[in-house]
C-alpha cells in the first residue's frame, strides 16, 4: 500500500507540473505577439506565440521532415528578403497547398522546363511575402524536438546557428490539456489525503 501511495504521489506531481506548465504558457500568451522578422532575428523571440511580419518563405529549400515518400510536413525557411541567405528562422508546416505544390514540383514534373514554368506560375507561393503565425518551441520536450531539427538541418549540410528559431505554423496555446492535467493531479492528491486520513481511524477501530 505504501508503494502505491508513493507512486500515486509521483504521478500527481508530474501531472501537476505539466498542468502548471501549460497554464503558465497560456497566461504568458493571451494573444500572438506581433513582431517584424528583422527584430526577431536581432533580438530573439519575446514570447512563444508569435505573428511574424515581413518574412519571405523559400519553398525550394524546404526539407521533408518525414524522410519518406509519405510526406506529411515540411520544414521551411523564413527569410528577411527573397535574396537573403539568412536561414535563422524555420517553420514546420502541414499546409495542404504547400504540400501539394512541393510534391508536384519534385515528383510530378519530369523536365527542368516544366519545373521553371511551374515556379513562374506559383512564384508568390514559393518565394513570396508570408506573415507567419505560430508557436516557438518551449518546455523540455520541445527543446528535445529542436535538437532533432538541428540535427536534420546539419544532415542536409545547412549551417545551424545557436540563434536558430523553430516555429510550429498554426499552433496556438491551449488551456484544455493544462486544466485536464491539473484536475487529475488534484483528484489524485485528494484520494491520497482521504486514504491517509481514513487509515488511522481503521487502526483505532482494530485496537478496540
């Protein structure tokens, strides 16, 4: 029984920590922080939930994150200008339009002429202005994911700076998971306290 109580206490503490982390993230980010891409490159991310203005996406340098034919997401650089070689900001996207365009460009077009014409027809999609809204990595789990993304860029022979920023496009803070974890932690702690208060009474009853 004592081992069960210790296990329950550990589980409750973990759930409580996860709930606190999610709720604190939401409280820090009631709305997206609007920031220009130049400021973001120079100063870093002021908050986790951002709306980055003034950037240009470069789909020709996008990286298939799945590493298989079944492509579900791409890692795309967001640059200060079309001609910039600055690759400090990358965003993960599952946008169906982007996935379809890249699949068509790399797998369905067989000649350079066809690819050139396709690029010309879709120039704004491949290299146009793009205001990105999403969330930076945060928490220990996300930091681990960031390390994996850096390894992916290194594998593709892309220089990786310590200032590189990864954004999950379209992601927003949510209170749902945090509230659930916090509620489960409180229920577990309530049960633990109830059992601890009840057992002494049982011991007294047995002695009588």
